[in-house]
DNA sequence: GGCCCAGGGCTACGGTGTAGACGTTAGACG
DNA sequence: CGTCTAACGTCTACACCGTAGCCCTGGGCC
């Protein structure tokens, strides 16, 4: 051990400095970067250690597990979803259909964030399944709490609000899943059928899908989200009036 | 066909008789069994080989990849979703709101199948993200094609049908994800707050969620699905009338 | 001073997916 | 009949994975 050649030092002068010490946030940010750039399967303890210029095992000081690491990433992204400004006192004014606009904004924010971290979407949607709701990282529950608030302020009772909130987040999940599936197959092909790869589908089994080539080609995520919102909000509104 | 009693002695180092040769379906069935019983993370090439009493490498003759294996499993479960009886000629009769009932049935079937393979749900929801729609295993597209059929017969135009089908499957995804999250934490505790683990949540941050303990405790999946359907169908119906 | 202990480094272990070469056989075809 | 071929199964080997366990170090505490 006398040989303290300090390994891949390559840093500044050997003598003094200990490096400034990692924080959980740095770890999570680096991990998220890897996922964003190269996909979930590229997120490896060794690669993450490399990105942090630390020994892979150092990570375990800030995340007990790889599972915990993934939870942390999701939680960090979930933080991008919480609305920064609590519209507290506008309840008196036009609180009439304000809740619908609030939901529209929430939906578009969710869409934007999800698309900005599209590689993370599988985790975002799937992590909640790893355990009962109340044991999930608190940060991931905050957006849901905010939704509940919106619905209750809109006039739903407890049961209705819980239900509406579930319906709404389910809708959001569904939307991004579908939108991410719309990746074009061969962008240089002119014919819609070919460009989307729909020619692969047997005509007899998939008459409907094949005939939708034009619609599929003209996909517009934001518009689709809005249309879905219109339908969903109509349903919720009718529920509220009874 | 599942009966594999054909195995002669199941031993005899290399006695003589050749075993009846594997089929892709057998491989997928065995894989699905492992997933159902022990979770996705337990599905390992070696373990699957063991379950099939074959060398792990034999699997690669029937699935090019582990990815392909997973796709195959999902496809097999998707086959449980296709409605066996095509109601062809009842189009004349009471085609009025028949489509709503059809959707209700579809939804409950989906729920039943998803809960029967709850360990597979993450894959079911997530696999579609692994590539463009038209490149997915055909079997997984069939339920979608059937949905399109329903909506078009109900009177939606191409665009509307595509949209409605996406909305509907997104709703189904969302529902099962939420339902699976309702696993009770400590079933022997009498107080709802404690039993659900909600006491973990800081009161100041989660007033709404905590106050919903009773509702959360009384969760009924089928009922929730029906309520969601009511809302969603109301929205779709109003869309159809315009 | 003495102590503690959080943060980081290193090695090592058991497990993973799968490439590649090799055997064996059932059936096609002359 | 013999020969060829393609499918199926086996084995070995490799690179990589998550992480248990132990050590060292330095700054804050009494």
C-alpha cells in the first residue's frame, strides 16, 4: 500500500485536494443525462461512475440500489412537472371553467417534459408498478396531489376527484406512449404506406390500419393531445353537473 | 398440448431417442409461466432453458434475441384479447349504441387478462415504445385493428376512429397501471391511513392524498373501470354527434 | 488529543446475454 | 441408395453487469 500512486489521478496536483464530494443530485443528473442521450439500457453503474469520474461503487453512497437510482431519476423529472406558481387567490374571479384550462396546461407541460426525456418514458410509466402508491418517492406523488387539488377545487367530491385524477394521468400516459410510437420508419420514402412500414401488414388482417396511412402520416402530437383533452373534459364536465 | 409427458426417462445421459423438438410456442409458454410466477426479472435464458430441460442456447433457435422473446410473450398474451366471435351480421339490427357495449366488454376483457398476467403489464405497456408501430409483432396490432373496426362501424370517420382507438387503449393502459398500484401495504392494520402506508406522507405536502385514505381503501377495480368508461364514452358519444 | 464516520477506492464473486464452433439428425433430391 | 442441406441442440467462452466486503482518508466533533 505504500505505493500511493493514486491511480488515474490525472487531476490537479496530487498533494492537497480532495475532490468536492458528490451529492445525490449530481449523481441523478448525470444518470439522467446518460439515459436521455443513450437510453435506459445504457445506464450502467460503471458508465455512470465514469461520467462522474468516480469509482462505480461511490454511487452506492448516494443510492442504495440501482432501483433506488432509477426511482431518483424519475423523481427528478417529476419535479419538472410541479407547477411553480400556486394560483391561490384567483378562486373568486373566473373560477368557473378555470379548472379545464389548468388541466390543459398541465397536460401540455407533461407532454413537453415527457418528450424531452423520451427515453425515460418507459420508466416514468412503469416505476409506479414497483410498489404500493404510498411507498413511492414523495416527489413522484406531488404532481398527483396537485391534480387532486385541481379537481376538488373544481367541485368534485373526494371520490370523484380521486377518480378524475386517475383518469387524467392515465390519459396522459396513454398519450405519450402513443405519440412516441409514431416514429417514422423510412422518412425518405414518398408513399405513406411504405414510409410508415405499413406494407408489412397483411391486407386481409389489417384493412383498417392500412387505410389509415394518411392519418398516421399526418400525426401532430399537440393537436392529438388537445383533441383527447376535449373529449375527456367533456366527459368530466358532464360528470360534474349531475 | 401443454402436457409434455412425452419425455421418456427424462434421464439417460444420451440413451438414444431424440426428444420431440421444441416449438416457438412452447418456448413462449414456458417463458410466460416464469414471468407470471416470478416476475420479469426472473426470466433468464438459463432459467428458461432449465424449465424447458434444454440448453439455454437452444432458445436462440426460436427467438433471435431476448428482445424478440419478450415481444413474443407479449404477442401471445395479446392473442387472449382478440374477440373470438366476429359479430358480422348484427349491423342492421340495433347497431345504435351497440358499440358502447362492445367497448365495455373489450375493456373488461383487457382488465381480466392484464390482471391475470400482472407481472407482464410493464412489458405490455412498454414494449410498443421499442419501435415504430408498423414494425411491432403483428399479433400485438390485431386488438388495435379490432378497435378501429368498432369505431368505424359506430360512425366515426377515419381520423376520429384512429383518435378514439388511441384514446381508448390509453385509457385501458392507465387503468391497469393504477389498479396494480393499489396493492395494500399492511393488510392487517385496521386504520386506513396506516394500512395504506399513507402516514409516511407529510401532512403539509399531501393534505388531499391523506384525506383520501377511505376512498383508497375501498378500491374496486371493476367499478373504477366502469366509471371511467362512463366518462370516456360520454365524451366519445358527444364527439360522434357533432 | 482522541474519536467518529461519511465519502471514496479497490477487489472479487456470481450472474447475465450471446457469439461461434461443433455435433446430430430428418428430410429432400438425384 | 447415397448425398446434401438446413434445422435443431450442445458446449465453451467472453465481455459485461450489480454489488458485498474491506480498506483508506480527511474533516468535524467532544
